[in-house]
């Protein structure tokens, strides 16, 4: 017997079924959140070599494009991609070998020396602070309060450094246990770079096969925009941070600061984090120098302030330009939210991630306004 389906009610039933199914999945996800997180964590561990491989391939793709589009641009050979990949990995291993040979040993020596000398630095700082307060002729009552708070700060530093050794040990153990995944990631990254055009075409093909043409075009457009935004931001920020690290090293060498290499590496790495990076790096570096010489610590703050002004007004804009396209308020907002959810990784990728979401919402709003015959520029509503 033939059934006459009512299209209107069939559509309502389908949407109702999808809604109820989604609510059921959401309820099960929330009620079994712990198990879900454990399952996701297990999946991430299984996919870790592929995640590492994708991250390596994505970062090395900038070097690969440089060799293909600049160095080998006029070379007429079939294996140009292969030669460019070979040059890319030679460059990577050359940089790593320089770091391992010249930078890593000095970093280890600086960290070990700092940990060993911290008790001496703390004792000298205590004596210096006490003598300074005595010379200021402060009342005994206030002097005791100040010394009590200072001693509390000293205890905190001692506990922090005591706990730092096992933390560094666990970090080294984690890195050692991940070496195999990193090696697999390197191998996977080679295959990803070899077949990157084919893989992109395959994803594009699947997108058009699954989605309607209009939706597929929009997904491809958003994907391209995301790639450009992330690419410009990450490559620019890494280059900017490297320049700041080298500049800090040169300036600190001129001023004969202690632990020059260690502090320069801290400043360079933390500079990758937008907005908060300079403060995050400057605080531990300031404390390290403060133990050795309070005068040099004050000079260090002045030096970092000048370097960050140069970075914020000259180096940063020249390298990054307007690659993000959002205001300082939204940058701060995205760092705080993403940092809370994803930790340090969120603080690094939060800005370009929010810029993409912001751009999508902006496009949706502007299209909606144009359909209503209204103005789409924000300045028209001020």
C-alpha cells in the first residue's frame, strides 16, 4: 500500500528527531563527562604522532614555500618539490644542531648554576635588604612587619626552587617518553608535505560531495581564511620573538647582565604569547637578576621596557602588520578566555582563533543587515 507523505509534517518530524537526538547526546555527554574526557584523552594519545606531524608540517610549510617560490622558482625540474623538502629538513636539522651544540649546554649550565646558587643569593639579598632598612631609620614595629613579609617571600622562593627540580625532572621524562612520537611525527610530516596538494584537493572534494555547493564554497573560503590568519600570525610571531630574543641577548651582553642566555631565551619564548608574554617573561628574569644585584634588576626593567616599546611600535607592526584585524580589547578577551580553557597553548593560538570566529560573525551580521536594506559599517551606528 502506498503511503502519502506530507512534506511539511515529514520535515517537522525530521527536525524534531534531530533536536531530540542532539539533546540526548548532550545529556549523555554531560552526565558522563569524566568518561568522555578520558576517552578523548586516549584518542589524543593515539593520534599524538599525527598531531605532532601535522604541527611540524604546518610550520615547515613556510620554509618549503620559500624554497619553492623563491630559491627554486626558475628551476625547471620535475622533482622540485622533493628538492625543496630536502632543503627544508636540512635547514631544520641545521638549526636544531646549532641549538643543541651551542645553546642547550649553556642553558643547562645556567639553570643548574642558578638552582645551586639560589640559597647564596637569597642570603645576600636578605642582608642587603636588612641593611637598607636599617639605614632608612624605620620604626622597629614597621621594620618587623617588612622583614616578616620579606621572609615569607624568601620562603616562597625556596619552596618554588625546591619544587622546580622534580618538575624539571618530570618535564625531561615526558620529553624523553615523547621522543618516539616526535620521530614518528617527523616522518609523518614528510609525507604530509609531499602530498599536501593532493590532501587539500581530497578534502575539498569531500566537502563538495557532502555539502551543498553554496555551503561548500563558504567552508572552503573560511578554511582558506583560517589558514592565512594562522599562518601570518604564527610565522610572524615566531620571527618577531626570535628577533626580540637576539636583541635582548645583545643588549644584556653590552650591560654585562648575569645569566644572559637564559634570560634571553625566556624573553624570546614568552614573547610568542601576545600582550601578556613580555610580562610573563620579565617577572622571573627580574627575580633572577634581583638576587644578584638589585641595581642591575632595575636596569633590566628599563631595558625590557625599551625593547618592548621598539617591538610594539617598530618590529611587531613591520612583521605582523594588520594580520589579525581585531582591536586590543578583543585581543585581551581572546587571550584570557582561550588561556583559561587551553592553558599556554590557548594563550598562543587564542588570538588568531578568535579573529576567525569574529570574522565569521561579522560576515553573518553584515549579510543580514544588507538583506534588510540597512547599513553594514559600524561607524554608521555611532
